[in-house]
C-alpha cells in the first residue's frame, strides 16, 4: 500500500467536509487528479434514527448508514458500507500545502474550466506557491489556530467549496460560519444549501443534524478563515 498526500471530495453531496482533523482515506486513485476515485467509507456514530436504530455517518460520501437496506447489504457482503460507497469522487494527489504563517498574502481564485489559481507572496525567504492547481490545502504554523479545540490541522480548498463561498459572498446576504453543536467542526454549505440561507445545518464531520444558527444563513469555513486572516488571505 502506498501512502500519498491527497484531497478528495464527493461530486453531488449537499453538504461537505473540507477540513482535515486526523486519519487517512484509502481508495483507488488512478492518476494525479481526476473525478473517478473510489474511496473507502469512514463511518462514525451519529445518534439514532426515530425508530431507535443506531445511525452512522459516512464522512467520505456524506450520507447516513443504518437503515434496513444498509443492514441487508451488510449481511450480504460482510462489509459495512454506505449506499454511496461505489460513487466516484473527485481527487487531487500531492496538493500544495500553503502555510499562512509563512506568507504575506495569499489569493485563491476559481479558474476557468476547473481547478483554482493561487498567488502567494512569501513573508521571508520561502518560495512562493503560485500557479494553477486542482485543489490546495492551507494551514497555519503560527499561534492563530483557525478552529481552536476542533483538532483541525488543515483546511482543504476544493473547487466546489470555493465556488459556493464566492457566489454566496457576491449574492448576499454575507455568509457566515456555523460550528456543529456536537463536535465543534465548522460547517460547509454546498449546492442549493449555499444559495438559500437557512437555520438548520448538517455537520459533514459527525453527521449531527440538530445545529441551528441564530438567523438564516449560509455557512463556510472559508468565511471564518477570511475573517481571521483578513488582509493576508483572499478568496475570489
């Protein structure tokens, strides 16, 4: 088994999980980047269904597991996999990791067609990481932790997350960043959820569906980062 740095994201998920706390994903990645990765499920306990049955959340494919069809599939295959386990996912291997503590400024913008354009200005002698990439990751080795107490070590910037945030920011009202009432992870809205402000938010990290914002809003970790690193980090 080879171990490679990489980022993957679901094509059609209505919510997303772009932060990285711990662990690793395993799967089949046939090229340096693409949209045909098959990635193993990562299931975590997510409370119970209304009938009292145990419910789990798949962090990989962003869906619940535990209904009768899931249990029947488990009995047949011997593998605990969510209903979306065979859906292909987008991915990028060897993405650039940009340390905000080493940069005077960083701009990440959607590129025509696919991917994103990155322009960074180093704060010292470090080399810049400017160019076009399928996806990028950002971290901060300085004292300002992006999401204290969450265990998050980096935030992956994927094309759908960047596009959803910039569109929401330009359309108004301004997006915010909701944190899960159960695990504290920042929440990401994608698709129609990023276009229509709402109060109830589903966590992409633990599957909690009982987090409510004080007012209707769309949520993105990118908003929290843009506020925390105002003047140094820009999304366009």
